[in-house]
């Protein structure tokens, strides 16, 4: 029997060789319809599926995937690939790669013969043939519903491989194959596969990782145990059987873990700025400051949520930006939120600019939260004290005095006024506003890109007013070092805090939420960051512009101690007294809504109408009609639903004050 089989095999082999030559001659011209692209063209067209955000010095700080059809990273050159990977690849896929001219005819003929007689098919595609299928979908195995590894497909790939080898070098073919081959799931190219599966660069791959990647080329989505078993067989082939145990452990632990971005320091900035795959965008962000801010906000005890922004005062560059502690969370640095007293510096600044007040002027503060210090029914505080202590009523009175002035001025900084003229602001907007105080009142739109060019500056406050407000707000650092920081904080409740301030160099805005002591923690983080920013050079106090003068001020009566005060030139004075008391309506206030629904159950319910400093004989007029028995500073009135005009009238019939208010009550 052996003597009979040997000639038959030889005869069939000879016939197959004749058939191969005949088919080669007949099919050769068919490759003309599949032109071979240039290597440089293929390399340029392999665009990554991700975009990369770069710091101002060009170092990567964040990555964002934008093409969801494939996961592909930057092209890597052959000299940047691990030698172990090249060894494993050639042993697994094409051991005679550097000997053939595109087709391994010995393996090709054996494959044809094997596939004619056996159900389990065997391939003989060289790396050049596989690359031809990757470059031209028409040549891919299994196209048009045909079974994998059909004879027709083999011929097409063989001719394409011959043409490819005639135009490309062996090194170019090997490099392109490793950059275009699918490895597992949607991973394409060795760069994406090595990063996603092993968190290594292609140059860092050891023999166990190389063996796994090599066997994945034939079965990209095989189960981890199958991949480990096949990699062990390949390890025997390359003479490294000792790697089998490590390969199996690595296959179990690495193949199905979720892929993470290579850099993730500024995911929210990446989401805002990166728009198309392959983009590499240089920003104004400073990598070291970004890392420091992120670490400060992630310290134990900070809270469940936090965000922060650092802006350069000179250029308006955004140096650090943390939208949230986790990239999957909503960007809290952009979210508008109430800022309460944080808008007060601009109220006082505009009033000082318009010469309505000075830093030494007395303002009225209700006695509700203070012990009386004078026989008067009101407490008088200077503008400096009212602003430094964030007193709400003096600021509200000034806002009414300014009318629409504050809203119009803030509009220059692209801030729209909110309810009552106080806008809700995001951290970016807030940092931009406070940066203008540190920059002589000049507002610039904070910028992300150094190449964005110069932006037109807008005058938010005159330099004199910006300086006086900044001087009022400057306070020593909490550790007593006397560093001149402007530090402001607003906490609507115990678990939420917005903090902003500046030195002469930097502006820092923070939001912290979720901690029971968020205000305390935010203050600590803010001061820690500012001290770190000025580690190399301590900050300087604001420099007075030419338009301000200093004068010694004495207060009469001595409600505050005498001191030197800054004034806009022409408004200086050496003595300050409270203004003459004027009659006014203290309740209800102008624009309020009086809730009188309680009268449903209480027929005796009344609203008190109050006035202060009313002269003898003054009386009340409601909606044009005198209220009966309304002489004196206080009278009771049963509320009626609707809008009302209330006037305080002197004995001579002069309207001393008036308010408009509304009542919510059942209709009678």
C-alpha cells in the first residue's frame, strides 16, 4: 500500500503545479482592477478613533474616543514594536515571510490539496495576502456570502500579494499589517490592542503578551481559555514552553477587561474641545496645575462632588479645569448655580465708579442681626465693612439704587441678569468676572487655545473702582503668613459651597458639594491651592492706579475707628457721618409677595404696615384711598388678594415713600 500511495501523491502534486501555473496565467490580468495604494497613503489614512487633548507644553492630558465603529490608536513604526511580538507573529502566521514574494506556494498547494479532501479547512494566507484583504474589502475572506478560504478568494489574494510585494518592502508590509489587523472585539492594530488589553505600548510587550496577540489574529474573539491554550502551543513552537503558565493567567485576567483612556486628567475639557477623530489639540492647560487641582479635590473629606477652575490673570488662559471628580459625571464647572453674595463686589464697584458711595460711606443695615449701638432704630456700617462681611441688605439697597446698571454692565461679560438682577453663574463665568477685578476692571473671555489670538478686552469696571473693591476684599492667609489673597465664599446650605478669589497672578474658583462641612473644606482646599500656585514667588498686594488717593477718615459718631481709606480722586473726605434719616416704609418691602392664605382659618389675621422715621401726623394710603385709623408708624390691615400700591403720606399730603406689593389670599 505505501508503494501505491507515494506515486499518487507525487502525481497529484505535479498536476496541481500545472494547474497553479495555468490559473496564474489566466487570472493574472484580473488584478489590474485592484490598484495597490502607496504605503504612505495607507499610513496617512489610518486615522485613530480617538482625539487627544494636549497641555500647553504638548504633553497629552486627556483622550476621548469619537469613532465608535472601531478602536484604533496612532500608527506605530516597525522599529517601535517589541522583538518578541515580531517573533511570535511570524511563527504563528508566516514563518517564511522573508523568503517568499507574497505567496508561500508550498503551503498554498498543500492547503488546496488539504481543502479538497478534508472538511476542516486549512489556510495558507501569508501576511502579504492578509494585508491585501485588509487594504481592499473585495479581497477579504468570506466576501459576498462565499465560505472562508475559498479557492477564488485565495487566487485573488495571491495576485494582490504579488503586486503588493512588487511595490512595498517587507518591512512596510509587516508594519502595515500590525497596524491594520483586527485583534479582539473592535480593537484594530497592535497599538490599540496592547494598550486596551495590557496597558502597555507596543514596544513594552513581553513574550507572554506577544504570544496572546499573535494567536488572537486567527481567533480574535475566542474564549480566554482557548486563547491561552493556543498561545501555549505557540510558545512551544518558538522554544519558550515555560511561558505557558503565565500566558494562561494573562489571558484570563486581561482579554475581557474594559478599555480605559490612556490619559484622563481633563475629561470634561476634552468633551468640550475635541470634535473629530485623530485630532491632537494643544490647549492652555498646564499639566502640573491640572494634576494638582485634581489631587486637591480628590482628597479624603472633600465631598462627593467637586469642580474647579484656575485662570491666568494676565492672559485669561485657563490653566486647570476639573469639571467633576469622575469623567462620567456631569460637568459642574459649566452648570449655572446661585452665587448669592459673590456678585456683591461688582455692585459696590459700580456704585463707587458712579460716585454714589465711597469705601467710607455709611449704609443702612437692619438691626435684625445686630445689637443696637446707637439710639437710632437702624445700624450704620461703612461700605468697607458691609462688603467685607457680605451684608446682604446694604448691597440690596445699592442694587435698587443702580437700577438696570448692574445688569447692563454684566452683559459686557456675557452674563445675563437673573431674577432680581442676580444671575446664576458657572465657575468659568465666575472666574472670568473675578479675574477682571485683578486686572484693573478689564474683562477677557477665558480662553482654552493659545492659538486663538487676542480677544478684545471689555471695561467691566474703571481701574479705580476695581482697585478699591480689591483692597477691601484682600485678607491675610489663614495661616497668618499675610499673603494678599482675595477670598470670597457663598454657601447656600451646609453641603454646598462656591468659593472664588484671586491673587495678582491667578484666579481660582471652586465648587464642593456633599460634605457636611463643605464651606470649611472648600476654604482649606482654596488656600492650599493658592499657596501652591505661589510656591515659587509670593503674591503682591494690588497696586493703586493713578486715579485713587488715600485720606485719613474720622467717623462721627465713632461707629467705626478712624482709618486711612482709598477714594476715587475728587470724592475724598476726612469726616463721615450717617445720612439724615428719611421716612420710609419698612414693611411690606417693595416687590414682595405677602402670603395671607392663613386667613382661611383665622378671621383675625392681619398684616402689619410699618414705617420708620415718619413725622408726626403721617398716615397711610392704599390704592389711592386713605386707610381708616392709620395714623402713626404702625397699623394693622386685613389683606386682600391682588396687587397693591401703599404710600406713606405726611400731614401736608406729601408722599414720603411708596411700595408696590402683592397678596396671595382667597378671593372674598
